[in-house]
C-alpha cells in the first residue's frame, strides 16, 4: 500500500510534536507499506525501511495553497507514486480526486467564541486563524475524509463549524509522557512564600491579565497575603511592558517572577514544588501543562472550560474558575496559600497509545481506496 503524508507545514510547536510522535510509532510499525512523507527540510528525517522523504518549502501561504491544490498530486505523479491513502498532519486536506484521506486536525481557535481585532498587531494572527483560516480548511476538505482530533471538545467544534459528519471524526488522545514524581527534583523556591507557576507564552488568549487582577483583588483585602505570593511566568522581563507597568501600578509587581524560557526538566521541578499551577488560558487544544502538573500531584486552578475538564477528568486536585471572574480567581489562589503545598494522588491516564488506532484507521482507508481502484479498473 502506498501512503503519502503531507506534513511540511508542521514544523513548529504542537504540530511538530504530532509529527515526531507519528515518526516514533511509524518506526515501531512493521506493516509492509510504503510511505512518502512531504516534509520541510529542517524537520527530522530518520532513516526507516519503506519510508521516503521529499523536501517541500511551504513557508508562505501561497506555496501552501498551491501545494494543497495541485502540488502534492504533481509531485506524486513525478515520482510515479499513486497513493492508496493520503494523510495530512496539518489541518487541511489535499486535492487528489479518488484518493481517501485522513486529516489530523489541531487548530482550536475557530471553536472559541472570542472575537479578535484585526487592527491590533498582536491580535491580527489570531483573527486570521480564527476567522480566515477556517475558510481555507473547509475548501480543502475532500468528501468522505476521516478527521482525527485530540479531545471531544474539538470534535464538537468541528461538527458545528465545518458541518462534518460526527461519525467521520475520531478522538485520539496524543501520547503524553507519564511523569514519575520521585524522579523530578525539588525546585529551590524562595522560602516563606506561596509559589505558583504559569507556563505560557505572551499571547492575548493566555489571559495573564486574569492573574494580575486576581492579585489586585487579594491585595485590597489581604495585603499581608499578597506580599508573599509569587507567580512564576515563562515570559521574559520586558517582553510585555504594558503588563509590567499595570502590575507595578496595582502594587503587585513584585508578585510576578519573569523567567523567560524554562527548560522542560526545570519546569517540571517548579511544578512539583509549587503550591499550584495556574492556567487561565481561554484557548487551548490540549493544555499539556495541566496534565504534567496533575501527574505530579500538584494543585491546579484552570479556566472553567471544556478543554480543561476533558484533559484533567476527575483529578481531585483541580479547581475550575470562570474566565475573567477575578474575585473567584483570587479566592482560589488564596485557598492554596498554606504554609506548605497540598499534594494529591497523581493523575494517571494509562492504557495503550492511540497512535496504533491512528495507523489502523489509515490502513482501513487505504484498503477502501485499493478496492475502489480495483472496481474502477474492472469496469473499464
């Protein structure tokens, strides 16, 4: 069976993680199929039997559109490859008549109700991905394609936004490394303080402002408490001067510790030793820090949104607070500011990897494609 994989645009962030997981499980699979992967030249390309890589530059919208519209088909034909099934790991389908497709979809922005202002520089990319990119996705979806998503919330959103049959959307939770608390070192936090961690980039939907307003609310009623709260951010000093100025004006500037980039191992140590993980983000596909903190038995305060509930399940250390309900965030943070951090039974998802189901789905679609081609040839 010939399996063609379109993934050249999945070169950063969560999309790259999906690609790496795909490679890991592909290397362990002995199915006798032939794979042709269209990748960016800087993406990992480990040697594997039956796997061929083709470098494709999709680093502009025009190239991406052209590749999905005709480039993929033309490159396959130039190599003498007729796909039995086509896999896309980058949200969109490919125009290739008669070939069944499996699309891994992981852009959650269109499924959240917030409106982004295209006139504000920091919100313009979010506006494009929330309102313009879905037009591109919808136009690229071939009839009968199977879609893979990570959590039920994304499945429901896909059904509503793209009017796609629910039975063609498969929820496959990605691989998440099980963190064993005993193997994670303690972090040398400043003594006498209640330490919290929020690992997030400086995007508007990460809602750092919620934490600022929550601390201001605590300061108004419990100034002695706010003086010993420290919230550790993965935002560098000077990266958001407006936020820093607002924190200083509100009398809570010293509460925020700006680390910038933090290595993954160090971040796990911080989560393990902290009084809690704070996660007010209002847009997520998965929210990996939630799982990592819960696997360490750390308390979590998260936005009361579907993604957080679906990721954390019945974890006893989770508290959910409405987005931008500043007084409620203040109360939730205050409850965790004891002399020592509370610890809970670590969350363990367990079970086999869902990637086996992913490859089984691809093979099933490929066999249907082979059968379709055989029928066509017979009729001729």
